[in-house]
């Protein structure tokens, strides 16, 4: 006889909300697997019990081997396919030559219960998680909507989440804290971020969800998308170390940043290129690489002002500082400090196929060097010279004040064989 695996979703109320189909699946099982708290819901079960262990790979292997000849019922929280073990089991079984039959019988997910308690439409509510995931990038993701369900864990608990949001000036969120949903200890409380961060609330139960509700329409700290130069702090000289707005708009557009892109901004200065790329790569990660310590405080101030917690400042000199960074989908280089050739070679080698590299050249020397590097590498660069002028008052008239012309070299890395 060949066994099978049934994964049963169980709420915090145990057997009470299970369907007859789920109850029958447990009754027919020869082995009942799950975490201790789930197994405790079925004291009447007379068969073998398989307790969840870590690392989870051994647990999955034990389930698969047991199911070769016997029926296994795996207990999981709520909907097993909603950040649950169901997908892990499915992936593991797909890797086997002769996998056992798999059936998923879900219960209500934590998100469904939370939305029902608050009367929120699920399809209009975003879903985010810091369960086993870093807090970095959470603020950027929150700019995409007005209501979210956030899954937490013991390390990234509601208090830490609230502190992280406040660090980036995200004060305009109302928090509905949902604890032990569906169980006898269920509780739903509402807080301001300051109250939650300061730990003024009673201890939070381990099983909890944060429901975040926006109370202010401003996104990205009031600086959405492309911004004028005045939206950025700049170190002296007054207009110094920032890629001017007209050039910045074209450069970022040529990078073709996607929501999940990894971006390098080399010679970041005030961070304006990286920041505007980070707003487009709101599910991704941007690395602003800068070797001048005088730029660090300004760049960090801009990072917080624009709410881009998915941007990381890398204090170091390229190309050495790039070794530990993940391979990029897009690279902008606005300053090379005499390392143009080394940066070009490394960026081309590490850039993902289909990715884009944009170099800016201000001087004739850097223009000539970039031209030679492209020819030597056998790549076709799109070269664009930008010259912008801004209107300025002169007595009763308006005149133009021109910026220095800038050359942009844009290279798209082709996949092998193209």
C-alpha cells in the first residue's frame, strides 16, 4: 500500500472550527505530525506521533519516508499555504522521484481572521512579513498602500517594528494589534506607534499580527518619485556633490529599475541617484557606495528624509567595497576617484544579464577613457550629452544659467549567445 500526506490547517481554537473533511483526515491517519501545540489539540489520537523538529529538512524527510507505506496527517496553522509549512512540503516532495500523494485542507488564514475582525476588505489590504525576514525595506514597502497586515516574530516583534517606523519618521500609522486570533485568549487592541514603541502596552502574546492603517496621504516623506535638487541636503559647496535633477531623471530612467532590482550607486555623494532608484526598487535593495566621510551624514539624512530604508550606505572605495555586495541588476557610477577601468571591469563582470550600467562623464579625460573602455570591451554604449539651463531673475527679466554638460554612457549587458 502506498501512503499519502494530508496537510490540515488548524486554528487557535483547535478542533472546534475544523470541517468534517479535516476531522476525517485526522481520524484516518496512521501518523499525526506537527508542532507540540497542534498535537495537543488531539489527545484522543491513538496512532504514532511525529513532532516538528529543526532543522526542518529532517522533519520533511521523516514525513516523506513515513508516507511511503502509511497515511500521514500533518497539522499546520490556519492556511498551510499562507506562509506555512504546506509550500515547504510541496517543494520537498517535488524533488523526489516517486512522491506520495499530497492533499491540502486549509482553515482560515490569520490574515482572513484579522481583516474580518476589523471589517477590512481583504483584497484592498496589503500583506507584508518580517517573520524571519529583516526589517530593512519595510518602510519602502509601506509606501505602496494605506492598509497592511504585517506578520511578526519574536525578534521582529511589534515594539521593534514600531521603533523602526519611528526612526524613519513614519509617525502616521494607526496600529491594530491582533493576538491569538480564533483562540480563547484572542485580543484586538489599537495603539499609536509611540505608545507601542515605548512599551507602554501590556505584554504582547507570541501569536500576533500588526494591522497598519495609514492616517496621512503623504508617501516617501512628501518626496515621491523624482525630486528637485532642493529636496536633498547637500554638503558645501552649496550646490555640490549631487547629480543635478535633469541628469538624474535621465540617468535613473536609463537604469530601468524594477521593483525587485538590486542597484549599485557608486560615488553616491548626496545619495540622490540611489534614493530615486530605491523608490522604484521598493521590493529590492540599493547600495550607495561612498568613500568620502564628509558625505556620510548628509547621505544618511537624505535616506531618512526620503524614507528609503531599502538603501544601505557602504562606506568604502570602489571597486574594493563592492566585493561583498550582491550582484546588481543596475549600476550607476557618478565618480570613480581614478579607478574608472577597475570599476568598469568589475561592474561588467558582476552585472546580471539584461542589466544596465550607466556611467557619467564630466571631464574630457573621463569621456575619452570611457569611450576607450567600451571599445576595448566590445560593447555598444548609448552615449548621450545633456546640457540643461535654469531660469534666473535678472532685474525685471529672466535669464538662463547653464549647468555643465554631462555625458551619460548606458550599456546593457547581453545574455550569453546574444
